[in-house]
C-alpha cells in the first residue's frame, strides 16, 4: 500500500521554481525566530520559557501531613 503519490508530488514541484517553494518555509522560520527573540527579551529570566527546578537548581521539600493550610 503506497500512501505517497510520487507522480503528483513531482508534478506539483515542477509547477514552481525554487524561490517560490522556499518562500513559505523561510517566512515560518523568520516568524518563529522573531517570537523566540521577543519572548527571550521580555522574560525576566532571559529564557524563552520559565525553567523548572531541574535547570535552576535548588531543593524541593514536601511535607506530608493531614493538617490543612489554615490550621
């Protein structure tokens, strides 16, 4: 069972030249780099996403109790 129709793909690619086929991926790359740059510059930690404890370092302490936070 062949799920890829190579003849149809070849006909589609032959309709356009290299520059026309490159416009969409290049635009996506530029947009994604702009988004990463913006989130990096506006983040207080200078990273695109907030890092977890595994990357920041530190220690997690968990208290197992039946008391509620109010008590």
